[in-house]
């Protein structure tokens, strides 16, 4: 759970997702680039505690969210893949 009021793109969320942990976070900064209803729950910055019930009642199973969290990390934030893609692009210049 990350309930920041101000945020860049949170590495802590990337790290949690790399272990398949669904994330509950506030919509601060670039957090919405990582967290969504498929892999966790994105709350308004000034959320009400009842908003957390959406995480339980949104119809998606915890196992599905775990899988989606891991896939988000693997497809967007895996440094081994990203660094190789960067090197390849630099070679093309």
C-alpha cells in the first residue's frame, strides 16, 4: 500500500509487483502509469476508507491481480529487458 500525496514513479511499487504483489496506491504523480484495476487499486489522493472496499469487491480474484501485477512489472519495468532494449536502440543511432 502506497498512500503518497506526491509521487514520481514509485520504485517501491515496481518492486512489489516484481514479486506478484497487487498494489493499492493513491493517484499521485505517475502512479497511474503502474497501478490500475487489473493489477491493484488506484485510489484518489484524498480517498475515503470505504474506497478500500473496492479492492475486495471489484470482481477480480486475488490470484488474477497477482498475475497482472507481475506481468505489469515484467512488461514495463524489468531492468534486464529495459537495459537490453536501451543498448539496442543506442547501437542503432
